[in-house]
């Protein structure tokens, strides 16, 4: 995640990208935007706000040689020679245009921006931002004519969120330049990250933690929910979160012993992990450091509700992983021919 309190925009240009599939053309600007104070004060947080909560970062990728990655090459040019800003920004839009090979991919405005004063992990750096605005909104504009106010509808960019954006930091580690990205219109998951940017997750604790939590979420839904019950699914997720909160490192063998109840569940988890790695084309490490920020973020997304067809909903506390097993029983009533949950408690509120 970044901090933008000292950030500023040093160069900013707008182009329009067409769609190669539909034969709509690009339209280029020849000069940078000169902001007035009001538009600048609105634009800076609009562009940088999405990156303030991101915990995972990416690095450039290429099947043959990383120097052949187009955006890696263009960003290096911009960092080394700001005088080339306008021309290189056009090349970036042309590269984006070349990736629009289906009717799904939308035309839109492309903003290329140079930032100064970006703070990331106790470092202050400059950065390149590339943003694509695909969706516009209608808004009312009032105006005075013949001593009376009238109203008309105009179409423009919403200041609430960007559709697609990336931030390439002028900082590297052993894997290369650090990149953050967002995609709020994910109609084509390959287009922005894999085809245009050609980036991959960094090989760090954030990525390892994210991958393992995603594995556990999928396992709980596809295996535990169907082979056991929703109660078992939710208990497993609560125990998973608790394990990640209470430990600094994940050891897969220890995780299975502490989180899963029996040998059958452990075997199911091991089999599913192999299948999941094959489908996702990745290898999940058997031991890795835990990224606390990822755990906090993912915990908010996990749902542990049990919705019944009798219009009753049971909500389990994810911070009390053993409460479900200790104070709730699931059974089947032969008279009513229905399943039931029995819940034990001392007081109600």
C-alpha cells in the first residue's frame, strides 16, 4: 500500500484508445494538461486513492526476456528521460490498442501520469501511473440564460473510482520494478494484467498468504460444504483465520493437524491442494511467512452465515472458531423429515 500525503503530479496527459477488433481508432494529445487548482485537487486523490489499501504487488513478466516487456521498456524510458513523456505515452496507448482483440474490450480515455513523492514501505519515490477510464456517467449541469436558470445533462468521468489503473514505482527489488494495479471492470481478466501489463504476483509473503487463503476458501466451498455441511465449512474457515492470526509462519503439516478434524478431511485437503495447484498453474509453498495485512483484508471478505430455507439465518463469529463445534449441533428430525440445528447458550440479547 502507498501513502499519498506528500504526492504530487508532475506530468499528465490524456489520450483516447480505440478497439482494434471494432476498427475504432486512437486519438492522441500533443501536449500535457495544465491543471487549474480545483481540478488538480480533485484529480490527485482520484488517481491514487485505489492504491492506498492494496497489499499485494506485482513484477514485470516475459516468457523470453524481461527487457522485451513493452511496459517495462516504456516505463524505463520515462524514468530516465522525462522529455520523452508525450511520445512514450502515445506508445503506451498504441500497445494497449494492440491488446484489444475482442468486442468485449471497451474504448476509453487513457491517462498517463508522472507522480512525485509516493511513499511505499518507508521509501519515497516517483512513479508512473497508467489509467483507463471505460465508464462515464450522466450528471446535471445548471446554467443561467435570459435571467433564468436552466438545466442540461452532460456525460463525464465519475470521480468515485478508476476503472483500470496501475502504478509503476521507480523502486526495484530482486524481482524487478514494484507494480500495483486495480481493475474494477474485470470483464476480461486477461486483458489488463496479462496482456497489456504482462505482470505476475511478487514472490513474497503477501502472495503466499493470499494464495493459501484462496485455496482454503475454495476447499471449504467445493469440498467441505458438499461432503460435510455448511457448519463444517464455516468452522474450517474460522479456524483457518485463527491459525493465521496466531502464527507468524505457516507450516502446511502443522496447519492440517490443527485446523482439520480427522484423517479423511486431511486426505481431502491434500488431494484438493494438488488439483488446485494444477488448475491454477502454481505451486503453493509448504512453509512461508504470514502477511498480517493480507489476513486482515481477507478476513473481512469471509462469510460464515448459514441461511436456511425456513427464513432463519445463523451467523457464526469468525473470531470464535470452536464455538460452532462446541455449542451447536446438527441433526435430522424423523417426524418432521427435516434437518435442524440445536444451539446452546446462557443468555440472549
